[in-house]
DNA sequence: CAGCTATTTAGCCAAATAGCTAATATAGAA
DNA sequence: TTCTATATTAGCTATTTGGCTAAATAGCTG
C-alpha cells in the first residue's frame, strides 16, 4: 500500500506534525503557518506540499493567499486502517460507519 | 515529542510494516522473518532494531535464536495518542463496556 | 576446545530528505 | 503596464536511510 508509506513518511517529521496541530484551530494561509516556525518559507511550502500529497491537508486559493485546512477525517481513516489490520484487537471502535451514506 | 518521530519513521517503511503484519500470528525468530523477504539478513536485522527502538516490537532470546513479538498495545497507544491530539473529534475513544452509552 | 548456527555490527554506496537562497509564478492594486 | 505581496519551484549542500558484503558476537553441540 503506497499511500501508507506516504502517510507515515509525512507524519514522521516534527515540523509537519506541528503544522497539523496548528491547523486544528482552522484554516491558515501558507505565510501564517511559516510565521510560526523559524525555518524559511520555501521549506514550509515544501512541507505543505508533502502533507497535501499525503492527503493530510487540503488547500484552496483565497485571492492572494493559499489557505490550508486539516483533513482530520483522512488522517483518522489512514491510521485507523493501519491499526485495524495490524492490531485489530486493540483497535476497538464504536463507530461502524464504514459507508459514508448520509445517515 | 521525540517518540512520535521514532514511531512514524519506523512505520514509514513498507518492509517494516510487513514485518509487523507477519508478527500478528505470533513470535518469529529473526531468521524466520528474514526468510519471508528477498532482502538480506543484515538488512532485516537493521529493520528489527528500528522497530525495537520505536517500541513497536520486543525481543527475547530463546537459546540460539532471538524471537520478536508484536507490541500491539504500544502501537495502538502511540497512534491513538497522536490521533487524540490532532483530530480528537475523529478519534473515538475506546470504551471498556457498552453500558457507557449516552454519557 | 573446535565447529556450527543464528544474528548483529561494521563499512561502504546510492538514493532520499530537509534545509537554505535565488528565481519564478500568481493575484490584486496603482 | 508596473509594483507589491504571497507562495511555489529550482538548484545546491549536508544528513539520513536502506541496501549490500564481510566480519564479529552469542549460544549450542560434539
């Protein structure tokens, strides 16, 4: 499963995990994210592209800026899929909403 | 959180994830694990040491051989911790009993 | 002890990663 | 158009990673 490698590699970097945490509050522009770190804007841009390639965040243009949003459902689904195959006993979930049919 | 980096980096490699899956069945010796892959024994040994450093597996010596065991609880705890901080809404806390509904 | 098996450790090399600065889009305003 | 602000892409370097073979370690057996 190639997506699993992309997901875990994306999560392996502390800067990228911090970006995800920052996005918990809501959408942020690339520059706003970069301002929270002491590393350069281009480096943050690269981190964002890795997170987006892994589907952990999504982006949308808002005029001049590009806003990033946390894709919490996808993160939870990716890790949940892995957990359910590697340690199904420990992965006890209450929700059985496998289908996304509007309930 | 340094352990998170170790955990995700360990999980980022497909060979290491496959080792974890193989260990679902039970303990395996290093050689038995290596026999399942087309890469060299020393490379598998390195993968095992990375998994052990991340606490995703444990090892015990059995005479001549070294048996590895999946630390499923630890894996679930590590990923659960991350999920609970980054996407608490999507992270459905596991429950002890079903009588705790509607709480 | 020597010999045998199982496993890890030590080097080495190619590829990937993360950081930087400089250059290149892209959008809006003058 | 030109200017400015926002972001990404390009190119470079140092470090890390994952593979290999060869050598060393650990435990059994004769």
